[in-house]
């Protein structure tokens, strides 16, 4: 199992520059988890694509279904105090710290492209390329 951040979930579900890499991560570990926050962040990504006329609402709904199937029932609540503590200690956002808190809670890697998260949580966060080479 891994914790997938919103960027990795987005790369997996929406064709783009890092989709193949996200698919390879999924092949290596098909069990992805995320904090409950992922849905709101993912909806913001879809909203942006729709607003920029990259795709329509019907396709956005398909992406929602794909992402829900990807994460399945592995959306978890994390303790707000732990999120805030991690955010203060790491200087990462509280949003990013939700993912790190879950990785700590589940004792698994947080797979992310986010350089700030990789720097702020070196014990938990790993870049997809490094994860694939493990």
C-alpha cells in the first residue's frame, strides 16, 4: 500500500506528461490510499480543466469515477492536531500534511512529485521514479 497525493491521483486519471509513470506506480503497488481531503483537491483539478475547456463536464464525471475506483474504500480521516503539527514542523501546507499524516499513520510511503513535500517529509515521502527503482 502507498499513500498517493492528489498530483499522483490526477496524473493517473488524466492523460498527461506523467501518466505513464503513475500507471507504473500502480502496477508496482495497486493499493492506493489517501486522506479524505483528496476528493476536494481532485475536484479542484477537474474544475480547472473544465474551466479551461480542456474537457467537458461529462468527461470530468468519468474521471471522478476512475479516481473513486482507484482509491476505493481507502480514504482515511487523519487527526487535525497531527496535521497541524506536521505542517508547522515541515513548513509544508496543511493540505500536504494530510497526506504525510496518513503515510505515518499507515506506516507506508507517500508517493509524490511535490519537491516541498519530498523535502519536508524525507522519512515518508518518495518520488515516483525512486519508488519504481526500489
